[in-house]
């Protein structure tokens, strides 16, 4: 079996479902993938230490957003649970200094289900979400390395965040020409370049190396899942940008890593 790829997705808010371009891009991305045996998601919207495993049987949704029209709270995604995958995750990451906790009632947050609804609309692939136990890029890269053997069993590993993410500035970022703000476009261009060059050291130190890093990510939880994806990918692989462009000025760059 060929190892499953790894993805980093800019996942969007619930209104992503109303964006015809973005939903098409996600559907086209998934159409180019072999159907995974299961999906493992690390989302920007679940930080909990130590690493915590979510629901493994019935998998509910977590509507972790406020002030949206009621229809966004009626979305369903009845994916099967993945108890066997959960056990494999436990074995791969548990150690004397790395305990694993359980949250059997914790379902998929919008960082997980919003893109999955567009990519795997039949909801017929088992899905497991685990928490992001740290925001340290090196810790997350190491976590990805530990999870990498799952790829050989057909598991699609997804880090779900947003390539630039500043909601406070998002309200005032675009003018009549629709151009993204400089802080978003500069960070996005830098990220695309260093990813293409395979400059892992620069990425791991992005808070000091990237232009406008403090504006692009006032808090880094939406960039952090990228490091899980990079760690899980093949060390020699160059990440491929599979979705780019902007959404209300935020860079929606998404990556496939072989």
C-alpha cells in the first residue's frame, strides 16, 4: 500500500459552505486522493494537554462558534468512529513523559467537520480528532513524526488551521480592489517560499523569521497544526500548495505533503 499523503488545510469558518470556489477546491482536492482507511485530525480549535483522544464510537459535532445563522448549527456529519485508530495513536504517542488522556464525549469541532463535509460528503470514512497538546512548533513536529507510521495503513492525517489568521484585522482588511492586506500577503508569500525551499528551520522559527508574523498570527494556534503535518510527512517531500488565494484577506493556502 502506498503511504497516504498528509494535508494541512486552511479550514474556514462555517460560511465556507457558501463559498462556491472554496468548496469546489476542497472537493477537487479530495477527488485526487485515494479513499483513506480513516482520517486523523488535529485542529486549531482543540488545545488540551496532555494529548487527548476524542470520541471513538458515536462522533458528535461541536458547534464551537457564536452569532451565526441557525442553519450553521443544523449541519450534521455522521462519520463512523475510529476506535482502532485511537488505540494505534495511544501506542504511538504514549510514553513515560507523554501520557494520553481520553475525552469520549468530545466530538469534531468546526476545524474538522467544516472541510470534511466538502471533501468526504458521504461521511463514510472513520474520523478521529485528537487535541493539540502544545503550541511549540518543535513539539508538534515531533508529534507528527510519531504519528507518521499511520500513513502506511492508509490513514489520512490532517492538520487544520489557517495560513494567516487575524480576525480583529479581518473586518477592515479589504478595499474596493479586494486586495489582501500587506501583513497577510507578505506572510503568505514568505511561507510559500520557505515551504518550497524545504527550509524547516525557518518555519520552526517563523515568529522571528517571517514578515508580519505577529499580525498574521497574533496567537499561533492556526499555524501550529502545520507542524504536525510537516512532521508526519516524508522528510524529503516538498509540500505542494493545493489551494491558495484569500478569504476576507486571510490566506487560505493549503498543502499536500507526500
